[in-house]
């Protein structure tokens, strides 16, 4: 069940849109028009935003929380394709080609999204080259990420795939610090309360196997597992483990 809608005023909504890379270069008047077209939706932790196969009727921009994009199997096992954070968007592919949703989107944490209807999204993409370029850049990035994921599934064992996933998560934290001009930490705390089950779904394994491998990585001095976090203590070593 969706949480009750919290409706921000127009000025607050326009300001929020201006912080989203997809809309950042739009003039103020266009942002105001965009804000009028958007609606705010809030989701509980674990709530499905849309299912694979649903009609593609809107673009979602994450304002708070985290959203996982996954592909479920008929047996109930899911493959987590990616996890998105505030400022990122999802649902564009179905809006472009008119096909049903290609994956399922689920709120990992209590989350809030701005929802842009399909007709307004298509108008924006057609009229604004800068927005169209950002959408295509994001889709290209996703295609590259999926290609890399397929390569890992074919060429790396489970230990290598898990190491590669942890490296990506750690590098994301490092990248955000570099962009903010902050010094790099000796240890990198992987943000978000990712579970071992979620890690298993990301690398195509089981929770039991992931648990065992995390123990090996800990014994090798690569990571430290805390109650609510995984801490990377040797990023170069973890990168080498991902290439074995």
C-alpha cells in the first residue's frame, strides 16, 4: 500500500527538480511547468513500485530512499540488476519504446519519487536536446553495466563476482567523496543496509555461499563485516580478487 501522499508546494518541487541531473539545465519557467506535471508518490520499504510486464505510463525520479530494479523468475528467485539512489531515475525504457516494463522496481527503503507522466516525458525528450542526451546517456550506461554483468556471469566464479560487486559499491562511495573534494578514507563503508540475500541476488548465488565468501574475504583482510554494514579495508586487494 502506498503511503499517504505528501504534496510539496510548487516552489519546493521546482527546487527539488533543479537538483536532479536530468532536469538541472532547464530554465526556471520550464522547471515550474515540469513541477505542475509531476506528482509525488511515497512507498514503504519492500513495496513494489511496478512489476515486470506492467504498462509503461510514467518516469520515476528518486527523491529519497533506494529502489532496486530486478528481474524475477517463475520460481520466485530474483536477479537484482541495479540499485538506484536519490537523483537517479528509472522507467525510461518502456516510455521510449512503448513496450511493457522490462523489470520490476521495488523500494528498498521507505522511498519517495517524483512521477512524470509518459506524454510529458516524451514531449520533454522531443523538445529538449539536453534532456534527450541525458536519457540516452543513462540508457547507454545501463547497457554497458548489463554487458559487464553478463561477462562476469560467464567468466568469473562466484568469489570473483562477489568481489566485483563489492568493488563497485565501494568505488561509488569513493567517487562521491572525490566529487565533494573530500579526502579518501582508509576504509570504505558500503552505504545502505544491503543484506546477504540481496548480494546473492546481485551475483547469481545463494545467501549461504555469499556468507561463506564474506568470511573468506574477512580472513584475507579485504573487508570487515559489521552489524549493519560491510567495510572495505583493502580496495586494491578486493579489485585483484575480482580479476582472478
